[in-house]
C-alpha cells in the first residue's frame, strides 16, 4: 500500500469505527474526536514502523486505546476475574428493553461498568473482531480478554436494566 | 455439559463471528440442541446482543471528521527523511558520475609539457616537506602520501644520498619528486608520474637539455621517470 493512498483510504475505512470506539470509552464527542485524530496523526508519523500491513486495523485500535489510557493517566492494576469463579447469576435482558434505549444510553451504561471492561466490551460489539484481535488491541492475553468480556457483559446487562427503569434521556441525540 | 455451564460459555459467544469449533463452544452448542429452555434463552440472548450491537453502531460520527483528519495530516518526517536521503544519494551518484565523466574526458597532457613543467619546478622555489638523507624514509614518505612509493632507482641513483621528497599535484595527477645529492652541490631531481597520465610517454630513454638542466626520461613499468640535474650529459648518464 502506498503511503498517501494508505492515509486517506485508512481514514475513510476506519475513522467511523475508531470514533465510535473512542466515544464508547470517553462518552464525549470532543474527546472522541481528539482521540481519533490523534490516532491517525500517530499513524502518519509512526505508521511506517508497522511492517505487517495486515495488522493496520489492530494497530489503529490499539493506538487509540493506548492514547485513551495515557490521557486518563490511570495505571491501576485491575483485578483479573475468571468467569467461572465469579459467583453471580447470569443476567437476562429483554431485547425490547434495549430497543427502547438510544445509543447514548447504551454508551452511558457502558461507562458505568468497571473501566477495565469497557474497552473489551466496546470492541466486542463495535467490531466483529475475534478475541485474538481484541487481545492484540488491548495488549493482554486472550484468556484475560475472554474473562473481561464475559464479566463486562454481565455488568452491562445490569446497567441496561437500570437504564430501562430510569426516564428516557432528553435533548441528546446520537 | 450442564445447561448452566452451557449458558456461561454461550454468554459471550457471537454466532458467525466466534469459532464454533472451540471445544467448550461446540459442547455448549451440542447441549443447546437437546434443551428447549436453553434454546429459548440463547434465542433471547442473541436478540439482545444484536440490539446492543446495533445501538453501539448507531453512535453518530461528527460531520466532517474524516476531512479534518485528512487535512490535518502532518508531513510524515520519515517519508520526507527518506526522500531527502534518496535525493542526497541520487545527487552524490550524479556528482560521482559527472566527476568520472570529467576525469574520463579530461585532457591528456603531453610528455613534453610535463617535462617542461618539472624542470621549471626544479629550477624554481618549491616546498620540500621531508628533508632527509635516508632513502628508506623518503620512500616511506612518498608511499604514505599516496605518491609512487614503489619507484625504482637506477643503479647510479641508488648510490646517492637522499635530500628529501615531496608529492604534489599536476593537473589533478600526482607527481612524486625524490631529491638526491650527487655531491659538490649538485642536486638531482627524480620526478615520477603514472604512465597513463601522459598522452605520449617516451618510447625509450630520452636525454635532452631543457633550460639549464640536463634531463633523462624513461618509462619503467607503469611509470614515467624524468631525471633532471645541473651538469653535462656525461654526468647525467653516470646516474642512469
């Protein structure tokens, strides 16, 4: 891929998904725009270091996530749960309940789950990425990704249930 | 596999995306086939998952974002650096090519012109960086300065003491000058130049008086030698 062609075609191909991922993490349009732009800026200046061009998508998402973590300056050691040791009953959420929510409410629900689960869950829904790809984006082992997604979905379902009980949001559209 | 375990496995399973060949998933799907309650749960769960996925993908992107990104693209230093390096390399290659071309086309100078110039050099003022009577040191000096360190002295010259040496350019060619002392105030000058640097190197030994100096010239292997000294031809020949 030629560099010039790369940049414009990459922007066209990935900016929407990257923005949606960024928005899922930040719940802020300006922050999501900044993260998306910063990601492509980093690509323009350092993308040539990526030798395996088939990994461009993973590289972009990983860079965005890294930028997000840097911007948050959070370097916690998150607990690592395996699903089979979490003693909770799997929640059930009716699809009609979800349909009554808008995208903003779903993202807001995501923001209320533990931060360590937010990125894997967002990638789980936004991109049809395999667990292996999500693991590469987040730079964690695949087993960790699986457990974080399961745990994150569990928390998200509970938050969605809460959202459906609250009043519909006013004055904000996605 | 128990239905509870099957639910756990299928909870984060995306049909069509995640591999159904994973042993746990395969077993859970097999369990699903034989459990209508589990099937109902998975159907509802998949519908919920699809709804959530659709909501995430409804996240609106600000208008003009892609254009802003493209317009704000920085000039990639790496790319420019590469271009500069390539341009510099091309320029160097071009210059080398031109230099080689010029060298290849540079005018050839005649032996007569060379000899004339060397006599004038011997008669005029010149710097002698190395002053020594040690012939070995003179040879080493000439060699170290990319002169003609493998010059050969005639039997007559080999008997003389050294005076010094200098290596100097002549029309971008290199000339080595070995100065010897023949006694009684008689300096002997031996000039050496590459044979290929002259258009018409002497075919045999040539003895000729140029100005106030007697000269003898000859070719040996790849070099042209011009011997110049004050004195008559008899003395000159005694040095050959």
